[in-house]
């Protein structure tokens, strides 16, 4: 371990120890008492970030249906153009450009028509508003660093800093709201491994597998190589008090992991995978995204269990494979099918559990892709279109400004890389406010939000 890594390890260990020692359970963070939180058993809200790694192509996700707009789109896309007759119409305002969805998104079209899904058009990382491509070329204008780089833009979407970022905006929300939870360890939960989105100063993200709690190998065993005493000795050795600082923290992590494993496993036993409210249909049994969303649904379903006790939660799930420089038509169709079917399953589960208006799922991705086709796919872009799904969403509407679908427009910064007209900060702020983050605390979560005219885009129905 490098010196820098050791320092970070100690910093986070110390932060967790301080939070764990605070009474009661760090509730002073949000200025709310344990009694107040306990008196509001139905005051639950959660957001679920679905991150599409590799950069989903928004231009073939949402396509203009009017004759002029489709012609301009088709001229730029050439061989990766979607047939107009295959697109799924989205209801839009009478004065708005008619839009259609990729044919693989039929389940999302139904949610949109029902009013439980909305579309946010042309959103992306911005430091300050940038009016047009000419303004973008002015080198004095603040721009996000390392544009069009996968690792950096993934980090910027999730944390507003390039690769190497240590704190995400989901984690910042968790820090502000963890005080409302009986067990703060379960405030930020990733079903997709370690995520910078959930990294924070105080709230350690809890990672969970598709089937449940992740345990230490052999620590839960009743015997090792046929010896019960061997299993007991291993647990005692790994969790014993130590004099060395690193050994102490390692023992603390082991003890915390064993305790959390027991709490989660016990709670989830009350909502097994076969429960009809959250059971996966046969068509999604092997779908990795659907499996992640099932464990999220189970964790939400047991939120009031004595072992969990949650009022505010932030979740993270993901799907890889969206870097479609080639074979885009086939690859994207398969991926979007997984997204649409999995999200529809999750929304149905939330409705079956009676929490549809308390849980909001939203999509995110590295960046959009260039409108200009490279022949068999598309290259890295900037602005992109995203979906918000849930019972509290003001659905059936398009938010933001849908871009001109042609090349060499006022928002084309080169090769059809479209300048975002809505900032990630605004997207995130709308979700954070719905979760209960106070306006005065938004700059702690979203460092650039004060640079934009509004922190509420209007797509959430409850303040």
C-alpha cells in the first residue's frame, strides 16, 4: 500500500470511528432526533442511480419523428439510422417536436404513457452555462475537465471531479440524510461494486451482492477442514483486539462485516427472491441488471425491519457495454432491452410493495455519443438524454431542451458532439431536494449548482 493510500485508509477509518461513536448514531448531522425519525415510519424516500457505463447513444435512444427533424437525424447517422416506422411515439406537448423511442424501449414507453416516467433531454456535465458552440470555443469559459474521456467523465457525472475523485454526490446526500436512519450503515448501498457516486466523508457505502449480504469467506462456516474449533479460532484471530493501528482497523472491518452480514441476512429472510412482489419473471432470470434491481427491491422491502431501520436511502446499479464505436445497432438494442425490461420490472415491484411514490430511479452515463456516425457506430459525445421513473415523477413529459438533430448547429461543438443545455448539477439538485436536502445545503452536494438559474427542473411531483 502506498503512503497516499495508507493516509486515505486512516482518514476514512477515523471518520467512520467518529461517526460510529457519535450519539445517537450521528443524528446531529441533520438536526433530527431519533424519536422524530421513529415517529414517521412511512416517511421513506430513496433514489436509485442506474449508470450505463460506456456512454449510451442518446441519439438512437430518442429520435425526432417530424419529417424535417428525422431527415436531419438520418443524414448524420447514415448506416446506423433507425427506421422511422420502428420508433415508438412519445406523447409531447402540441408545440413540441414529436419524438420516438428506440424500439427496444417499449416498456419505458408504457411507463411514460402512464405518467410514471419522464425524459430529461440533453443533460451533461457543465461548470457554468455555455450558450452555444461559439461560446464553448472561448477558452476563458470554464468547462468540465477531460471531456470525452470515459474514466474521467464517469467520475465527473458521479462526483463532479475527474478520475481519482473520492466523494460522489450520492454519498454527499447520504451524509446529510443518514441521521434519519436507525442504522446509518445501510444509507448508501451499491449492488454494482464500489462506486464513486456513493463515496462520502462519513457514510461508508454498503456493498451487496445480487443474492444478498457479502460475507467474509470461511468466517460464517461452522467448521474449517472438518474442525469446528478451527472456524472459531479463525474468527477470534481476525476480530481480536490489536495494538497495531492497521490491525485494529482490520479487526473493526471484520467485526462490522460479520455484524452487517447477520443483520442483512436476517432481514432479507423475510423477503426471499421467490416472493411474488419482487420475483423476476422467467425472461429476466439471467439478466444482470434485473438481478441488481431485485436486491435493491428486497432491501427497500425490508427497510422497516428492526435490523435495517431506514428512512432515506441512496442506491447504485449499473450495466456495462455501451461504448458502441462499432456494431451499434445490434449492441445497443440488446442493452436497451435489458434497461427497459429491468426498469419496468423494478417499477412493478415498487408498486407491489406499496412504495412506488417513495422510490425514484434515474439513469446516467459517461456522456452522450456524437451525432455523426463513424460508419458502424458512434464516437464520444457530450449531452445525452435520460429517464426518471417512479410514482412521484411528473411523468409523460419531456424536460429540458431537446437539441436540433442536425450537424453544424449552434450547439454542435464538433462532429455532432452536442453541448448540454441542462447541467448534471440541476438534474441532481432536483432529486436531492425531493429526498429532503435543504436548499441551503445543495452547494455542499453540488458545487456548481449556484451557477445555474434553477435547481429544480420540475420533474419531481413532491417537494
